[in-house]
């Protein structure tokens, strides 16, 4: 036993040494909401949580029962030595004790499996039948490595009623949401563990995810299907707002970007419109209308940058624009060669787009 | 030499062979010496030992990839490596462990053991067996070379399109992965043919279908599964190579292709593949447990039927890897039912083993320890498998560390722990010496504790929302502590594998001399010397029960009448193993090796140019033609041995 402890201590030392040799990259910590299967905040995740309890209960009981029989078998069975001859008395004889036990155990197993199957199918049915009256419709498109979200229009509204945002969804508490999903490049998977199970965003196909947030709060989500270089940093947030707050947010999103107030902000807008930014980004109310990168019309109102990787502070925004490849290698956004003063003006103007 | 004259037909006999006959058999069946002899070897034991050693070398490599990943994940926002290396590492770990270790090592052990267990002189198609080994080796070396040159694949061992397609994986990385599939599947399919033919046609007389050792049953079921599942992934990977190399659009949605097609084809192979790995592990348990419980296995027939049922059911589960896609919801429920159903045959086997343990007398030795670990680890893995079978639970934990925990619990509990037990169990047969018992215990306990420390926390990480295949994670996620614990467990596993390697290396020359049957086992491999002579058995045994060594003594004891000067083996009937005919087996030759080199050039060349497919066939054609060209002298010798009925 002492030797095992020595081995463990040595292993721990090796681990600490190697971990110490590594170094962490610096970035502002992002505050995050719940991201946990076991902390449901919506009806769908809640139903799955209840099913989890059923499965966990049954499986734990069965595991303990098997362990008990196993331990008892090892404990009670007589020991053999190298000279013990094989006991062939079972040949040509029906072993009625083991036979009854094995058949009984298999029968119990089948019964329990049927219980689990029924519970699973019942939950699945309940998930599919969530009430969808007055549902909010959002289309989410997965990109390497960020999320594009298009709100509305409802079936009979004109396309111009649509508005676009990125990496942050707002939904009203208590109202069902239907998310229509597709992938722009490779397969991604939208997953907000506290609200619902995941669904893939598949190029060439559309899939639907339904959920409802029942408690106000911010819930973190993340891409769950390996999608290349920066799969690890493809996060997003879902803000479950009180209905009045949601309505105010929606009204704000529908507006075009406000005209810049003051010379400094005007300077920032000019830098934006005069540089390569407009090759990829949209700011409604200006001539920038490209849709290769995230829509920036209200970027100042978001809490994070680069798909949940950075906090949306002027310092981090500046760092990001100057050299995105350093922060998130592989991202499509190129480094910027803007002089410092222009960069500051640009960051100030982007920050004002709320 | 009158005693070498062929008899009119094989006879059942109880007169032992003479020492002159034994010496002649050794001359006839051994592999030739020298370098040319080394590449010409066709003896199944030579190929089997090379196969097992190579597979373990890849196991070490795959383990080191995993260890590097664990060090990177040990703390949040760790800068040990970037996404480029990390993505290569998890792709290499998965591909190496699945394609270069877990499936081949089972076939490798079978290639060594099956002729000994079944009482014959060779595997069927010994030259093809050698060819399959070389193909496997070259495919593995290609993958390792690509990784060493920093052009290793980085799209995951599952290589989902469109990420692995031409638009999102430029360069040759994904092509190396796809050609690895071609290599290993070719090798796997050939080995499947070898195994099925060996088990069905080369058994000793009297070994009727209901007396075949359970390990042989698991291997024959696995081999049939390989034949039905592997064409699916070969089709998928060939279509991927064509998309990448010659501009087809099988998986391009913009041109009417479908990205989900890949997932269907891959998992139609990929789920049965789990059982290629698991079923032989069950075969190891069914070999080890009766020996160390000192009684025949309880419920032989139920065990055989369970293995066959598992084989069939495993083809009906593949969609449970695709519950998060947009397939119809009702259809997914059927796959929930099928996935739960496969627990039944596994339960039957577990209960039968428990009954064997319960009614036996136990001798605790290292092989039994590894076998018993199954009952802890696999049961936990099976339970998390039930959870993953349920659509609602799966869409929460799919692609999280919960799945990583589950798959390691089933694959290590179901296959790797039994495999280590099997190596400890049969090592004396391979080498003539026993592995050290003391180091064996260290190996076992470090592995068992390290495994649970490494993988149990992953269940919790998955439930706390940690996705798979992330090269790092933010400190704010709160996953740091569990990941550090998991990395510590990985280091314990590494220490245990070091114990194993030292034990295997040291015992080769210093282990206790084993003798033919050190554990008192009941199957036929224990009826011959350790290590066995080149011909396996100086006289082919006649079988009178399921455990021929335990039930020895009935007459006749062996077969007479096979030539000792020519490679003759006895072919028996499929059902009842009646002696059927004498079959002439081929001599050693370097041409399988040369053919494998030509095939490797063809496969690797086609990564770079489609013309390799055209010109590459010419050397293969030449090499295989010479391989199969009949030799006048050998034909004459075989004709001389022919007897009219």
C-alpha cells in the first residue's frame, strides 16, 4: 500500500511540473450564465431532467444489485490452488439453481428495460407536443465560428420585418420559441443545456428546435458538434427577458443604427465605412450591407465578442480588431492596420451602436 | 522412411507419433531463416506475434496522444498546445485506437490462438494472412508518418463531411485518414475471411459446432460482422476520396449531395465496430473465467446465442449516433428500443459468468483480476449506454464528455481489461514463460484505479455541459477541477502500462517456465508445448467434449495419416467436424510482402494523383500473379500425395 501511495505522489508531482510548464493565454474573463444539464430553467430541459432521474434511479439500483451479487460470489466461493482439478460435475447435469436465477434475472432486466423505454418514449412525446401557440420564430445559421440569428418574420409578415443579430439571443420568458436551424459551411450543433437538448445545424437541411425559458436569466450555449479549428470557442448566450424588456429589445433591434452624435463618433463611422470592415459586415442605416460576418447594427448592446470569447469592453474590442488571429486563430476576420487613433474612434463608434 | 508415406485417408488413431515424425513436421512447418525468410514468413504464430506486437505499439502511440490531450485539458485556458495540434491529437487517438489497435489486436490474437484452440496446423489462407498483416502495418505507418510530418488528419476519427470535404479541409490531411480506412478495412476483411474459414473448416475431428470454444464463437461472429459492416465505411471513404480528389459531389449539398449520407454509412459500420471490439473481449472472459473458476462455463448455449444475437442487433443501432440530426422523431424511437434491446444478450452473458463464478472454486491470478474488472467497469458503461439510447437524454449529453466517459467504460471495460487479462493468460503459451505475478498486480490496480479516476469525472463534466473535442475551455465554466483529476488518472494509467511493458519484456527471459498448461485450462491450446512447435500439434487431436483437455482420455486420441514432409492439414465438415479431406497448404514466400508494398504504393499514391489508380495496378498485378503462379515441383509433390477414394 505504501508503494502505491509513493507512486501516486510521484504522479501528482509530474502533473504539477507539466502543468507549470504550460502557460495560460491572457484574456478578460467572460461572465457566464448557467450551462448545466442538471440546472433546467425551461420546460423542455426540465422534462429531460425528470427522465434523467428515472434512468439514474433504475440504473443505480441495477448496478448496485449486480455489484452485490458479484461481491458475494467472490466472497463466498471457495478458493482454488494450482493443483485444484477442474470440477466437471456440471457436465450432463441440469444446474437448476443457476438456471432459475439467470432466467429470473434476465426477466427482471427485460421488465426494467421496458420501463425505461416507456419513460423515454413518453418524454419524447411530451417534448414534441410542447404548446406552440404564439411562438416566437428565430432562424439560426451556424458559421465557422459564430452564430447568426434572424428574428421573424412571422408567416404573413414581409421580409423587411426581419432583423438580424449574432451570438446573443433574446427570448421572452414563458413564450415558446421555434428555432429553425441550418449550417452555412459545416455541421454545427446548437445546445443550451439549461433550456433544451441540442440540435444539429446541417448544410443543405433545416431542422427545428423548440424550447421555452421559464425563468428570467442568462443561459449559456455552445456548439456541440466538432466544426473545425475554433470549435472550442463557439459559444453564445440566451437572454430570457421579462416580456416588456423583450419587447423593448426587439423594438431597438428593428431600428437602424443611430446617426453618430459628435465629431469623435462621426470619425469612427468614417473609419468603418472607409476601411475593409464593410466587405463583410452590415450596419443598417449606413452603406455597409455585406453579410459575410456578424451584423454589427447593434453590436454595442451585446455583452460578448467573438462568439462568447471576450467581454464586450472597449479594450477587448480594440484588441480583437487589431489582431483577431492572435486571440482566435483561424477566424475569418483579418488583422487590421488602422492607426491607433482611428482604431480608438472606430471602437468608440461601434460601442455606441446599442 | 516408411513412416512418412501417406496413408490412403486420414484415420483416427491412438498410437502416438514418433520423434522422427515430429522432427520432420518441424522442418516442414517452420518459417525459413534470414531476412528473406523473415519477410516470407506465413506461419500463423509468427504473423500473430508480429500482429499483436504491432497493435500494442500503436496502443502505446494512441495512449501517448491521449496523455498529451489530458495534459492540455488539465487546467482552463491552457497554452500547452493550440487547436491545430489538439485537433490532430484527438483524431489520431481515435483513429489509432479504433482502426490500428482495438479491431486488429483482436484479430491478431485470434490468428495466433484459433488454430491452437481448434486443433489444427495453420490458419486458412496463410499467405493472405501474411498479406493482411503487411497491409495493416503499412497503413499504420502511413498515418504515423503523416502525423510526424505535421500533416496528420484533424477532422476527427469520424471525419464528418462537409468538414472533411474539399472545401473545409484543404491539403492532404483528411486524405491520409480516408486512405487509412482503405488499408485497415482491406486488412480487416481479409482477416475476417481467414477467421471464418479457419473456424468452420479446420477444426479437429469431433469438435462439433456445439463444442467450439466460446472465444472462437465470438471471433467467427465478429468476422461475419466485419464482412457486412466494413464495406459500408469503405464505400463512404471512397466517395469522400473521390469528392476530394476528382471533384465528385456525393456529399456536397449544393450539387444535390447529402452530408447525412456520410453519417448513415459511417455509423452503419461504426456501431457494429464497437461490437467487433467488445465481442472478442467477451470471448477472452469466457476463456479466463472457467479456467480460474475451475469448472466449465455455465450456460454455453445461451452464451453462443447471445453472441450471435448481439451480432445481429448491433446492425440496428446506428441512428443512436444521429439523434441530434433532423431525422424523423418517431423513427428515432425505434432505435431507442433496439439500443435498449442489445442490453439483453449482454445481461444473459453477465449472469452466466456470475453463475460460473458463484458455483466454481476461484484461483486469484492476474488474468482473473483483469477479467473481474469487467464486472465493475462494463456494468457502469452499460448503464450509461442505456441513458444514451434514450433520445431525450441523448440530445442533452450527446457530444459531451458524458459520451467520452461512456465509450471508454464500455471499450476499456469490455475489451481492454479482458485483453490485458488475455495477454497475462496466454503469454506463457506465446513465450513458454509466465509473466510476473507481482508486477501484474501493480499493473492491474494502477490501471483499475487510474481508469476510474480518469474517466468517472467525465460523466459529471458532460452533465455540467462540457462538449467533446474542445482544445480548451474558459476558467469561468468551472470544469477545471474535474479535468485536473481526470488528467491525474491518465497518468496512473500511463504508469500501469509501463508496468505491463516492463513485465512483458522482463518475463520473456526471466519469467517462470510455464510448461504446456500452467493454469490448468481446458481448451486445446493447452494440450501442446509452450511455445508450440511450428506444426502446433505433432498429431492432430480428436475432440470428445467442450473442454478437451479436461475431458481427455477417450479413444481415439488423435489423427494419423497426414504427411509430415508436406504442409498438409485436415479439413473437416462445418457442422460435425468429420474428417473430410487433406488440404495442401502453401509454403512461405516473399510475394505477399511484395504485393503489400505494391498495394501500399497504389493507396498512398492515389492520395496525390488519380493516375496512381491506373499505373499502380501494374505492379500489384505482377506481384500477385507471381504469388499465385503454380510451381511445377510443388504441384508434383501434391499430386504424389493424392489418393483416389
